[in-house]
């Protein structure tokens, strides 16, 4: 389990729930249900971090606080 903030919302354009991880640029996933989107974004975070490490890029530490307010 990762400790990054996840923003979850419904997208009419995609006709799906979207989960975004603001601290990991470009890291997002979608699903027909909230649960699916969250499961998929956890896999996306794992792959994002793995790819960054393999490429020698920095992996940001989770801030541990709310980044955005609705």
C-alpha cells in the first residue's frame, strides 16, 4: 500500500471513475466502479515507482497531507 494522495472522481467523458495521484505526474487509472479505479491506480503507482527507479529518476516521498481542496 502506498501513502500518496489519490483523487477519485466520475468522468462523464470517459464514462468511468478516474483515480489520479497528483504527487506522481501522469499516474492515473480508471474503472467502472470506485473500487476498480482504486485497485487499478495502486497498480499504476507500483509501475510508476518501478519505472522511475529503473530509469534512475527520483521517486517523491509522500507528503502525508491533503494537496487539493474541492
